[in-house]
């Protein structure tokens, strides 16, 4: 028995798959998670390190698409869903099964707990669409990466959905030079930050650096 709210999303996904919209108007990246409790890891905030949302929206200029039939102005977009492998398996199957037809080019899937099955099940159903798994907790790592030969999944370390989003962008960059340029600019920014810190540490000395950066006397 499928709840009405879940069935409505399943029907919506299938309708969107049949719409055959141009790729420019559909989300490029799909972000799914097993529970809204995974959102701090997948999106960042609430004292957590930056997540996939921050990588795509803040660093690379993607916009979140909340209406499939009304794309944002940005050429590159992503969408976000809660899709539980255990509580809503029909929804998980429908999302993975329709993702490619809906224009999704890569999926970032996060799940927590010891039975973090959403990423690998999504990868199996969506194949050959690439799926990047995010173990939300350390205890989720073995479940996410434990795929048999012939059933591939790419995965990042526990909690590092930011890196998963960067990997998704790297995949897209093979077809989109604009995304490649954004990735290079982001990386150059990281290099500049390290260079500035290194120079300050050398010129200020350790005590002066600690006082300048950490507020220590």
C-alpha cells in the first residue's frame, strides 16, 4: 500500500519523464537523501561543514530547481528530494528509474545508519547513470561502498557531500566547458587562500600568526 503523498510524487516523476523537455530546462544534478535528518549533511548549516548545496549553489553558481516545468534562469540546476529506500521503496525505484528520462545527468545520494541502502540501490536502478554515494555517518560507509563487481558506485568519505557535488560537477564538465571554468576558478581560489596563509605565517612568525588569525596573545 503506497501513501497518497508518495504516490503523487511517483506519478509526477513519471509524467515528467514523458514530458521530454530540453536538457537546458531540466535539472542536471539530482540530490536525494533517505531522511530530512540527513539535510544538515547534504546541504550544510546547523553547525555542519558545507554540503552539496553549498558546493553547487554557492561555489559553482547552480540554482535549485523547485518546479520541473519552470526552470530558473541559470543554465545549470539541481533538484532535491527525500527518498527512503526502506520506508518508500516504490518512490526510490521511481526516482532512479525515471532520472535519466527527466534529464538528470548525475545523482548525489546520501543515507545514514548501518543500513544506508539508498545510494547503492539508486545506483543499481539508475544504471548506467552515474551515482555518487554519501555516507552520512561513519557507520554508513561500508553499506554505501559495498557494491558487488559489475554494480558500480562512486562514493566519498562520511559526511562529505560537498566533495560529492564537486565530483558531480566534474562529470558534467566533460560536456560543459562553462562548468569546467567554474571548477578551475574555485580551485584557484583555494590555492590563493593557501598562498596567503603561507606567506602570512612566514612573515608574521608563529606567535604573530596565531594572534592575527586566532586572536591569541
